[in-house]
C-alpha cells in the first residue's frame, strides 16, 4: 500500500498548526485564562440570537443565493453610505461570505498567479502569507517599526515592481492594535496611482476604534476604492466568531471575478443568520457603540496593569493589547508564553509568530474581549509576575 508521500507532494510543507490553536489547546489543558485567541467569553446579543431562531422557524433553512440574500447586502450598502458616504451596489458589489478569512482566501485565489508578488506588512494575521504561497505568489514583506508600528512608505515604494499584483493592508491592525491614519492612506493612494496593482483591505475591526479616531476605510479614497477588495466580519462585530459570517466589497468588475471563485468554494453562507443580520443591522446602534464598549474594557485592563512590570502603549483599535516583558525575562516570546500558561495560568500569543522568521521583540498579544471578571482575574495574575 503506497503512503500519501508517494501519491502527492504537500503544497504547504512548512505550514504547521496555527499559533492560535496551539495556545488555546494548551490553555484548555492547563485550565489557564485564555487571552490568546481573539474571541469574547461573553454572549452575543439575545435579540440577534432570537432573530436567527425566528429565521429558522420561518423556514430559511436551505441555500441562500450565492452572493447572499439581497436584504442583507442592501443593509450593508446603507451602512457604507451612512458611515462613509460611499456607494456600493447591493446587486453587483457586495458578497456575503463564510467569515472574513474565507473572503480573504477567495480574493487571493481570484487574483494571484504563479510568481505574482504581494506586498504585505508584518506582524500580520497569519492567513495571508500561506495563502499567497498556496497560489504560487511571492510575499514581499515590510516589517513594521517595532516601537511605533509605523510604515516606511519609501521602502514600500522600493518593493514595487512589474510583478507586483497586490498589496494587503489591515486596519485597525491585528495584532498591534494600531490604526492607519488618513496620511497613511493618502501615501498608499499616491503609490498605487497609475498602476494596475490591486488592494486587499482587511477591515474586520472597523467599528472597534478608540479615542474618537476615525476608521479610514479604503472606500473613502477613490484611487484605492477603484482597485480594492474590502473584507469585514460580523463575527468580530457582534461577538459571535463561531458563526463565521463576513462579507466582501469590491467594484463590479472585481466582484464578478470574486464570485466566480466564491461559488465553487462555499457557494453561499449560512441562510438563517443572514436573515437575522439583515434585521439587526437596521439599528445602527448595534455596531456604533462598539468603540466605547471595548475602550472601557481596554481601559480597565490597562488601569489594573499600570503598576505591573509589563510595558505597553494603549492600543488604538481592535480588542488586542501588545505588552513587552523585556523587564521581566530575556526568554524568547514563544518559550515565555508557554511558561506563562503552565506556571501562571494565563495564555497569550507570542508576536514572533506574526513576524519575519526569528524576529522576536519580546512582546506578547493579549485579548481583552472578555468579561470584566476575566479581565480582573487576568490582571491580578500579570501583576503578580
């Protein structure tokens, strides 16, 4: 009997289990507080859950239309107009996806061919690079400034070549909690003007921004919007990551190509949840209050840690906080994160997992999308170190 190695070669021979799975599994095994993976430990809205139940009872249990139900796409279009004054046509420029990661995978599957170059910024969400390579693309990495996480746009410009197919941006940024400024977006627009380079703008934390900062969506900048696929996540917005619901926005011509791949990937996303979300989005307060909601959690977490040995700059968005342990240990971040789980009962994510290989800044990422009780218990442990 031949082994699988005789039958095919792995397309991803160097890809291992994600750091999120590793740390969450270890947290479970050690009964540790899990501030590693980015999911809330509190419930989603009872109203929203009731709407999903009602949609099922009402018979919305078969395939949804391939792009998503029209009423939900219409509400998304209204939201984009309400918040940013931009127009996306629900019929041809919006697709409902099985989470933002599926949208990102589909975008890369749609546009990347062998030897295409993709400029991306690290630390980065861990699905980008493996998917680029899966489709034969070549990642061209810009490592962010380790102190400020700012971007050297002149260096980005130096990476652009006749092989550059796509640039990936993420704001608010996971894992750093940084937020792209209007100046950043204008710099990017200037770089892409008069080119055929496409843009993937990962905006899943668009509603989780602090200190009255404004989300600078790619849709606001004509030079970017005309070439941009924008991804968003209902799971991040409404505290139900397990529902795996998201969407993609793009100009008609790009969306047509996206849907050609989407239909053979998942075909359509969960139908009753779409029906529920179409109703839930009609009240803007269901997402407009998220910034203040999570800022209160961030502020609680950091106020409790002000006298700890960890060093930090408050995150500007997302529900993640980067913290340096340089004054505590000289261990590499992976080993230190494991020791925190086993000895202290608290799980985090080592940032080197998002960086270039062997680039370790002795920083961990903590998720504060947790109940106040969990936050207080976690802070007590961290302050004892």
